[in-house]
């Protein structure tokens, strides 16, 4: 493989949000299926996911180099070249999120936003009402709940399964460890790839992340309190 060098790809805030979202999704599926008193935790986890999503959207604009959306929004032609194994020099499509990985990220963010939104306005006509339900029509709340518990949950679980399957595929068939870099933040790259910039991950960056995280949490708490 030749000489390798280590590059910081995933900054600490990105890694924390990634794993926090993963754990929260597992908890949401479990508590949603259990129902009853577990729904208290379902709502708490839902508000946690709201805060994490707001933070991730903001961090996608000002975060580390490879965490910014601008680094993994690919044109269709770029994606086709990637699928054909014909990436151009300097594109670095496998450093951060690859085109397929980027599609997975955006799909996951989209379905989570929809799930959180429908949960906030939902009403199961039993004992669980979202904090924003009073601001929508009754029919809208019922339709939101039906989606949230039906197609929305199914799509979310399918995306999680595909995500895990992709990790296993890259590990077994291509010899690439996608989990390790998301734990340590660092990725081993060929020594020749000296033009690959590292993500900034210093105290100043983490301080900014803390401010954004607190603001995101405050927004989520405010939304929660709208329900009375």
C-alpha cells in the first residue's frame, strides 16, 4: 500500500453527534414499539434528536472541512465517475463522505426531520400528543401520526439497515474501515495525498460547537414547553 499518513477527517463534534443520533434512533424505535410509559422516553429522545438535527444542520455550514455540506454535495456526473471507479485527481471522493455515503447522509437527515416534525404535531388519540399539535388541524395531526408510526418508521429502519450493510460491505469487500475514523476522527491516507486538507478540530472549533449545541438544546426545550 506504500507509506501512509494520518489526517484528521471527522472533528469531535461531528463524531459525538453521529453516535448520539445512532443511540437515540435505537432508543426511539424501542420505546415507540413498547409504548405505554416508555413513550415518556420516546418524547425525550425525540427532543434530543431535534437538538442534534439543528446542531448538525448548523455544523454542516461552519464545522470541520469534511463535515461541511459543501464538501459532499456532488454533481450527478461526479457520482457516475465514482461508481465507474474513474474519479479525477484531486477529487478525494473517499476521504470524507463518498457520493453514495453523502446520499445516505442526506436521506437520513431528511427522514429524521420528517419524523421529528410529524412527532411534534402528532396525536395518537390515546395519551400522546406532540407539543405543536394544537397549532395544526385535527386531520393534520392524525395524518402526521399515521405517517410517523407507519411509513416514516419503516423508511427510517430501512435506511439504518442499508447504512449498516454498507459499512459491512466496505469492510469485507473493499477492506475499508468506516467505523474506526468515526471513532478516532483520523483516517490513514497515502503519503502521496499531501493535498488533502485536514478538518480543523481545536479548542476554538469545539468552543463554537458548544455554543451551537447549547443554542440547539435551548430551541428544543422551547419547542417542548410550547406543549404546556
